[in-house]
């Protein structure tokens, strides 16, 4: 049996599947970085979600570590290069939470253009701000999707149902059967889109992928949505563009600093044309069930392969 530690919670069904496989000696408890370093010495399989940062210190302390599983889409919380050097395999579950994130993306867009958060809060405060809350339709507006992987495609399907025109930029995607026009030039998308939504992983190449130069190339009054990763957008440049009116509104589920309690993020969240949620894109019962089960099945497959060697 392999020693498996689950540091961030998986669904009950996923945990039961891991237990019933008979392949693992299983522990499940959230340990902070210092605790994890002190207890990972005899762990062979480690499972995390976004809450745990698997740094080089953690990986080097895992003397018997063979596999790190990230129950989620990105790998930005795992030092993949160090894992590779140490011969530790890293797996994630791309696409398992795509529907959850796509639905939140459209929800954020609708909430922003129809002033739903302000309307709700106003009513709770005894206000009737009907005249002040005239919004906009998204019908026949152009949606620019930056990053056309599993989540971007799910966003496109839903946006098409609202009658939006869709343009997508992704250098790794050359064709699609969806009603989407692909462009090889990011600037083409920036110049045409009324709404821009980001669905990129956070890497060295995508750090501040959208910054001052990109904002200057966008249409006046564009809307920005980021339900991907904090750090993809230069948030100081975003704040400046919102203040200047270049951007009419932003809807954010992620931030470069989380929780967003520093001065810049507080100023950003204080703007009337910004709405936000606390990194809940993948946080649905259905999405987490899919992520957990996919992760459990992947680990079982890997363990069986290792036993057969």
C-alpha cells in the first residue's frame, strides 16, 4: 500500500473510492507549510487543491514522495520544475470544473451589466434606485475570450446562447466547431471586443499578460472579467484604466494578492464599477464532485501502474 496524504479536502465519494481501492494507507488533514514539511517524510502520494502551496521546501522534505496530485485545473501552486528534478510526477484535473467556472463567468457579466449587486444592496438598505440602475444587454455584443481551453469553450457555448458574437485568442488552438472566430493576434481581439474574459493558466509567460499596453489597445468602455488566476492582470494598470473610464467595469473572482486586503486591492474593490467574488469559480457541489472523482481515479491508475512495474 502507498502512503497517501490528502492535505486539502476531496469529496466524500472520492475519499471512499480511494479507501475502497485497497491501494492506499490514507490520511486526510490540512497541514500548514511547516507541519507538512515535518510530516511528509514518509508520504508517497500527496493531494492538494489551491490552498496548499507545494514549494521546493515541501518537495525536498518528501524523501519518499512519488506523486503530487492537484485536484483542480492549474499547477501554479506547485513547484513543477523542482518536482521534475526530483522525479516526482505531478497530475491535475483539467476541465473537471470547467462548467462551474464558465457559469460563474456569465453570472459575473450579467451581474455587472445589470447592476445586480448594487440593486440588491440598495433594496436591503431601503433604497429604490430604479432610474440609476439602467443597464445594458449583452445580446449582439462581442465577447473576446483569451485562452480557449476547456473553460473558454464552455464560456463560448453559453455566450452563444445569449446571442453574443465571439472571438477567441489561443496560440495552441487552430480550429473549433463552435460559433467562434479564432484570431492569431491578441490585438485583433482587444480592439474588437466589448467584453474580454480571461481563461489562462498563471505562468511566467502569462504574468501580467494584460497590462497598460493591452488596456490602451482595447475599445473605450470595455468590460474585463477575470475568473482564471490572479496575476494574469496587472491590477494597478486595471485600476488606472477603471479610474480613467477606459474600462467601464470589471468583474473579478481572483486577485494577485489573496485575500485582497492590501491597499491597491482595497482601492480596486472600492470602485463602484467593480464587482467581485472570493475565488469561488470552481466552488460548486457538482464541480468539486467531478474534480475529486477524477483525481481519485487518476491516482488509482497511477498506483496500479507502479505496482505492476
